[in-house]
């Protein structure tokens, strides 16, 4: 059986975890935490980075920093993981779901202005599969209406937006006012199974972000010698990961270029081998707009119907391939259906019914990709 995912180990994880244990500083914000945060700030130019226990926690910190009031509205794509919406719902906001684009699952920027009301405060673009949303359009709309932009960059490490307006290449997570990354074991790099990162690009939020991160205290300022004592000054929670998780992540970040090169080679092999089947009309392959780069987080195909996907997934499973579908549309979920405003979101529903993710992880071999593509080709030869 070829699994859908398998976390990659570089070989240095246990060494750094052992080193972290020997520092006698296990609770977080130690040497490895600082090392990881500085790595992101220096490599991508992010203003301030704070490691968190998960991508969900990073999103929750973003929502807290937005200072939302009950009834404030936040625009979020319906085709995303529940954490994207839940973080803002917990702050009392009303989630307004947006549809995806026809060409890929990212939020359709052309529909955003029609969703904006006097209560709208935040837009949350989700860079699905690590492929950039149209950030020029989104940031221009946000500026026009004085809105905050929170990038859900959970899948988008080491991916970029190439602005057609300025011709600058900007790292995803570094464009909006705030951003969140995930280091879950299914992502390109992991912090030992769970982990995340809050990115603060707007100076207005830097100090408060650190306070929220430190359980509502100014403890970080105390440790830097900026105040002579620390106390409870704001809301917050326990968002810091343990130092051993930061140590695990550091081993991965040291090898990011190698990890990315291998994942991109696997992605390209899928694309080249499956292109003839797409040209025959069996499915659609990933769309990477000319303003986006590809970080090879995911290789997916979009089939013509739910029935076609169900039969396809069964065939792959019967032949030892662990392919899976992805999100269900949040606007029609059991929890939120009666809270949604009733608008149809056909593209979100299409991806929920038709999208298939194929195995893609560092230790997958090119020969295994060849085998998977051969199985897929055989399926269509026998079913057409």
C-alpha cells in the first residue's frame, strides 16, 4: 500500500531534541524557538514571527489581534479547513463565506466586494495547495474598504506571489497584515506532528501579539530587560510550543531546500505523466496562475462528478494507492448550514465533491509515482 502521507525525518530531529533537553529549558521560547523564528524573519523578511503549538493556534491569535466585536463580519472561503472559520467565530464574529474560483480552489477575489458590508472587518485568503490567491486584488480591496487581511498560509511555506502590478515576488504569509502557517505532519515540514507560526507584518500588532502569545502577560519584555517585572496586561493563552517541538522543526528547516526540491520533482512527474489523461477530458489537474509559484505541497486532480470520484477512489484503494478527498464545504456543514445566508457557492461544492489528492511526500519515490500513474491510466483504459 502506498500511503497518502508519510512524515519525513532528516536524521537530525532526535539529535536536536536531545540537545534541547540538555539545555534544561523545555517549556518554549528557548534557543530552538528563537532560532526557528529568526530563520523565518531572515529568509522571508517577515516583520515578527512567533512559533505556536498549531496552525489553528496561529489563526486564533490572528483573530484575537483583529480585535473583533460581536457581529463584525469576516470573509472566508467555504472550501477550507474548519480552523480558518472557527478562529474568528470564537471571537464573536459572523463568518461570511465566499466561493472559490473556477480555475482553482482559492477564494474568488472578483466576488469579494459584493460581500462587503459596513460590518466587514477582515478578509482571510487561504492559499490552497500552497498556490497564491490573487493578493494584488485582495489587498487593493482591503485598502479601499479599510479592512485587515489575514493570510491562511497553512500549506504555503516557501511559496510566492509574483505581483503583476509591481513585478515584485513576495513570500506568501508576508503580504497581509497577519498570517498563519501550519507544521502539522501532513505539511512540507513538521514540528514533530503539530506546530504552527504566527507572522506579524504590521507594526501595530507586534507588541500585543507577543503579550497574547505569553498568556496575556508582558513576560517576554521582562526577559529582555525592558520592564522590571511582568504581569497580566491583556487577554491571551498558552500558545507557545515545547522546546523539543522547536528543535524538531529546526532540523526540518535546515533541510527545506532539499525537501522542496524532492517534492517539486515528484509533483512534476505526476503532472507530466497525467497530462495526456487531462487532455482527453478525464479530469482537471492543478492550476498555478502566472502570479503564483508552486511549493509542491499537494498534487490534486478534479474529476467531473461525485460519482466519478467515488468510483475512482475505490479503484485506487483496491490497487494499493492511498488517495483521499479533501474539505467539505463549510457553508453546508452540520454546524453552520442554518447560519449561512443561503447563497449558492457552486465552485466550493464542486471541489468538495470532485477533488482527489494523490500521495505526495518526501520519501515517495519517482518509481512509485510512475506506478500510481500507471494504475490511473489503466483505470481510464478499462472504464472508457
